[in-house]
C-alpha cells in the first residue's frame, strides 16, 4: 500500500524547483544570418534559373556549401543550461556537460567551459565583452571574473550549485553536426569537380 509521502504528484519539499532550460544565443548573429541567406538564395536561385552552361551547377554547389555554413555560424550557436547540465551547441559540434564534470566556466579571449580532466570547449553563443577581453589581456590571458556578462555569471552560478548534485554527474558527450557537414561536403566535392574539369 502506498503511503501519503510516496503518492505520485506530491511535491518533495526538500527538492529544488525545476526550471526550463535557460537559453543563450546571439540575436545579432541570427539577424546577420537572415540577411546572408536572403542575398545568397536570391543570387543562387537566379543563377540556377538564368545561367548558361556550368553556371547553374556551380550555383547549386555553392548553395549546398554556403547555406549550411551560414546556418552553422549564425543560427546554430546556442547554450542550453539547467540545474544539472549545460548543452553547448557550436557551429559543428554539440557538447553536453553535466555540471559535475565542469571545473570552470571562464572568459578569456573567448568564453570556454573547462572540464575536470582539462578539456576545453569554446562557447560560441556567449561572446566575451570588450571589457572582459581587455581585462584578460591585462592579466596575461587569464580568466576574467566576467564583469557585467550576465550569461557568464549565470553559467558560473549553475556550475557551482550543480557541482555536487547527484543528478548532475556523468560523462561529457560530444556529437558532430552531420546534418550540416554532409551537404557542405557534397557541395565542396561538386564545386571542386566543376573547377577541375573546367
């Protein structure tokens, strides 16, 4: 028989409240990505429809190479952080780090997460402010305290709080973004083939 303390749906008063992931990404990068894609698609599709000879094939290869490249560097970078882990989505890799494996989140020339075994992962979606960069340069490239970099402060706080939490333990996981790398590779191969046989 289930006791009242074990009934499903009864909140555990000792548990910390659960929050949705905090998400950090660059609105300026995304706006730039929209502009680049609009111009690139307009020119590429026009060349494919009106071009002669190899022009349509070259335009198609450039689109296959260029569109994923723009998406990778403008729309893809993001950081998803919660009480247990951080998921860093960089242009071509996704890195998932339980907070128990993170030794430091710091700003130097770029924002980076350093694991306890010494591995460093750049965090593209949280750029270092000019103020933090100048501070790092004055200190010889060492980590800054983040200054007014709110996303960096939040990530540091989550890392400190989650360090010993049982649900924040595990191994880092890294996954390559093949859905962008594959079309880029095809576009590059076609483009090189067109240039070599020209």
